[in-house]
């Protein structure tokens, strides 16, 4: 039998094998995260960014914001119809927050973060989700130490004291 060359195979014929079974490339693409899953990550990272900055752990704040921006990049690939909005939000709201983190300027950070909150309302409205409103949790939900890294010590029971 003459085997088809890879270029002649349709993507749904190309299969990946695991010990559990086979999946076509199309099926693998289908299960990549969509907006609901990605936005859960975005909301969580936004909160973590806030509390890390508030605690004075600016490197951790930058880390969380970078993860948020990386989630945006994934969304642009898996849901391209949102790409322009995500790019605009990144430029208009996330980069100014990033700058405040870089400058370690809490006042500027708080002001830009608030703009980001209302900015997310604008985009949720635009996309038909007026019932979705990001709100900052009252308590930091982090299981990561939020103070300046040099202030971190483990107590005898492994609790953190800073
Ligand atoms: C920092 C900015 C943003 C935050 C914190 C945020 C947060 C959220 C949260 C928490 C959800 C609900 C997720 C869930 O629990 O199921 C959501 C949904 C959603 N967001 Fe955002 N969002 C932001 C920016 C944006 C932007 C710029 C867009 C523009 C495309 C957008 C589009 C959406 C859409 C379409 C949904 C509904 C997803 C679905 O159910 O399919 N968001 N967002």
C-alpha cells in the first residue's frame, strides 16, 4: 500500500498516541482553554498582582501580571475574535500597571489598578457580559508570602513570619 505523505493528510487524520488512547490534532485543538477558563485565571492573577504589590513583594506582583499577560496571549490564539480587544486592554491598562510595579510606586499602582477594574467592565459590556464584574476580594487569597522576599522567615511550625 502506498502511504500518504504527511502533507496530504488532513489534520483530523494526524493522530497523537498516549498510553490512554489516540487523539487527532483537531481534537487536541478543540480542548485548548477558551475564554471562560482563561478569564478565571485572569481574575485570579489580577487579584494576586494587587496583594503582592500591596505587601511590597514587587517581584511577585510582576510575576503574576506576566502570567496574566501570558493568559491573554493564549486567548488570542484559541479565541482570535477577542485578539484586538485583548491587545488594546494590554496596552491601555496592563502596561501602566506594569510600569507602576517597575517603579515600585504604590500610589500609581492603586490608581492604575482601579482603572483596570473599570476597564474590564467596559470590555465585558462590549462583549455581552454585563453580568460579569471583577471585584477585588477583601482578603488576599494567596498561599504565597506577600512581603518583601528578604523579610521571609520560616517559623518552627513552618508558618511564615515577616
Ligand atoms: C484584568 C482584566 C480582566 C479581568 C480581571 C477579567 C475577569 C473576568 C472574570 C473573573 C470572568 C468570569 C470567569 C468565570 O469565572 O467563568 C470573565 C469573563 C469574561 N471576560 Fe474578562 N476580565 C478581564 C478583561 C477582559 C477583556 C479585556 C476582555 C475582552 C475580550 C474580556 C472578555 C471576557 C469574556 C468574553 C468573558 C466570558 C467568558 C465565557 O464565559 O465564555 N475580559 N472575565
